[in-house]
């Protein structure tokens, strides 16, 4: 019966679509679409995007040679001493023992983990001079695990439970049998389990959480050193969850691991392109502004965070070598974003918030709270969602209808979109609408034919509170709007005096100068506009290079999009990344989007992932260009 109903519905909609295609209305809309499309294809913007840049030219001119000199030095070092360094590292005591630890951890070897648990429990009880019930249970469980020497990963990998979640996430073809069976035997691994357990037990006596995480942290450090791309996976997934310094630590360690790999791997070749050159020059200009800053020490601290996260762009594009890695990272991005969105939705449902300070309660007295999930601020959460939503749309559209992943990513997209609505961030809504316009126009422009129908339906489905928030854009009676406008006016006053070189980076430098130009005695930590902030911090050079960087990047994404069939996965991902970045930049006109370092880090990761699409599409898994 169900199949008959579905077949009838399918036949009905097919007939309806056919009638619409043959109607005069459709013919009229197609004429409009063809006229607009032809005008757009011949526009100045499209002609600029079609222009092909030469990445090789970046390394050939003088500035390119200077900026790329660190990569040239590493390549020189690999050629002169790479084999010697690789041999000494691979045969060293630390490296061989670290490899054994990593292999047993990946295999989830029962005896290895059993001994670790027993030793952890004993050390913890000895350090606290107290026998804990939890320690006894953990020790007893560990003793049971010690009886057998079995690799649980061999059992878990083909299980229906694991296969279900792999299929759900879109990783159905991934095989978890990537450990070395020989490393799960012998005495060395048992000694390592004893040492790891003792260290964890001692650390747990001081802090339970950090102590319990210690063996996993050691494994992660070794794994990233062995395969730097795993650090990129960790950074992309952890960006909205991890504290800023923890995320910075992941990026630093991954970058150092990649540098070591580049020196010891004969087949490694550094990638350096126009976007990378612009980013390097951007960092240089920011550094110069810090040297002349009104608060030099504080500015240099801010610059150090920029350096870590901007340099991670090079780590991303040089770690990702295959299409599978690239697609997997985008899937990790969406999965992480879906978890953030889910928490935001639950925050709204159960009222997990302590403040409603982001809403003008006099103007929007009926408005519910604004969610912020793991990012601490509704606008920051919205900025994060802007970058993730278009990517989720790609997997929702591209995955097979028969696969669970399509429905999972469809649910993720809906959760992300709902969470964006619940942020009640008007700037983010505007950015998302611009992003949608770009994505739909390039993906399937004919879909704009349904816009009149959508406009008719919207008043019946959009809550009045949302309508009120949208209609309040530009209303100076809203304290949020007037607050920003007065800050912008004060910042424009600063620019008249400091536009050549800026005042220096960070809140400390801004606080030194801004009070002399503020309107209505409004105190602000920054200008609430990314472009104004870059101009006031680093002068016209900093803003100019940043704008050029985004232009070069969008041109590269246009090249990837036009390089193949537009509805293939890679062109669609390039379109999604470009539309997300543009939406983010639109929101940046209403807020200082780099104020939150985690969002800034993710922005440059997204830029790197976008360029990785270009490289993996060209090389298809080869190490060279």
C-alpha cells in the first residue's frame, strides 16, 4: 500500500512538473532566466573570475622568492641531509617505542589496555593513599582484559554497529585495520602500558580529567607526528569545542610534524600559491603594525595567534594529498557543525542560558533567548554556521538517495539552519541569504522560478519575532544598531589619522586610541567591523592585502568550479566554500569576525580546504603538482 501511495505521489508531481514546463508561465520565466544568465556571463565580475592566475609566477618574482624562502630552505635541507635525518629518527629509541605505543593503541589491544588500567588504578590509590571503589572497578576490569591478547579493532571494524555509523557519516569504505599486527606482541608494549598507566594514575591524583586524558593525548601526539593529516582532521573537528590555546596547540604540533615529514620524505613537495603568498604578506604587514603599536607587547601576542592560524593554511594544503582525505575533512566539518547546532537547539529547548543580554528587551520584549552553543556568543555561532551550512548542502544533494548518509546530512543541514535562526543574528541572516543566492544561482539558476511561490508562503511560516528582527535592520532605535553605528563613526574618525600604518593589533592598542574619538562615550573593545578593524589596526596595506587575498581565493574556486561538470562533488564543494566565505565576509561588515580566535582559525582552515579541492582535483592523489 505504501509503495502504491508513493508511486501515485511521484506520478502526480511528475505530471505537475511536466505541465509547468509546457506552460506559458514557464516559457516566460525561462526567457527572463536566459536574459539574466547571458548578461551575467558577460559581466565584468565573471570576466575577472574567468581569468587564470599563474601560481608558478608567485615563486618566480622577487617578493615570491622572499616569501617562499622557508619552503625552499626545507626542500634544500631534505636534499642535503634528508636521508640521514630520516634514518636517525626512524631508528631512534624514542621513535621505535612511540610506534609500538601508537600501534597497540590503534589496535585497541586488550592486554595493552588491561595492564594500563591496572597500573593506573594502583598508582592512583598509592598516590592518594586511599583505595577508591572506582579504582578497584577499573583495576578489576583491566585484570580481565589482561587475560586475552586480542585486537578489538579487528572485531569492531566489520561489525554492523560500526558499519552503520560509517555509512551514516559517509565513510562506508574506510577500513580501520590500519595497525601493524606484529607490534601487538612482545614485551616492549607491556612496558609501555606500565609506564603509561603509572603516568596516568599519578596525573589523576592531581586532576582526574587530565590524568584520564593523558594516554589518549600521548597517542594523538604520536599519531599526528606519524601522519600530519590526522592533526588537520583533529583541528577541523575540534575548532568549535576546544579552548583557543588547545586548538592553537593542535595547529602548532601538526605544523611541526609536517615540517619534519617534509625533511625526511623524499617524495614530499611543498605547495605554494597565490593565496599563500597573499597570506604571508598579510602576516608581514600585521607584524609591522605591531612593531609601531601603541601597545607593542599585547599586539605581538595577538599577532602570534594570527601567525599560528594563518600558517596552518599551508599545513592544510600540504597535508591533504588525496580526494578521499579532502572529502573526509569536509564531512568532519559538517559532523562537528551538526553537533554544535544540536547543542544550540537543546540550549533553546531546555533554556540552558544565563543571560539574554544580546537582545534589546524594550524593542523585542516578546523575543526568546538567543542561543550560542559552544561558542559563547550568538553572533560568533552564526559566523561559524555560515561556513558550515553550504558544505552540508553539498553532501545532502550529492550523496545517493539510497544511502543513510544523504538523510543524515539532510538532517544536519536542517539542524544547522534552525540553529542559525535561533541565534537571531541579523548580520548572519543577511550573510546566509547572500550565500544562498550565490549557491543557487551557480548550482541551478532555474530554481529562482519558484521564488514568487516561496515569497507567498514565507509570511505563513516565519514567526513574527523573526520578521521583527529582520525589519529592525538599520533601525537606530535598536540599541544594538545604534551601538554599532556610533562605534563605526568613532573608528572612521581614527582612520583619518592612522590609515597609513594603523595603531597596532588587539584590544589594548584600540583602547589606547579609541576613547579620544568615541561618540556618546560608548566604550568598545573593537570596531564591530572586520574591514574597519583591519584598516585601523594595520592601515591601508593590511586591509588591501586581505581584500586581494579573498579575491584571489574566489578566483581559484571559480577555476575549480568551471574545471568540470558543475554538479560533480568537487565543483560543488568549491562553490559551497566560496559562497560560505562570501556570506562570512558579508557578516564581517557588521561584526569583527576575527575577534573569536576559533572562528578565525576555522576561516583560514576553510580557505585551505578550498584550495585542497583544487590540488586534489589536479593531482588526484599524487604528491606533486
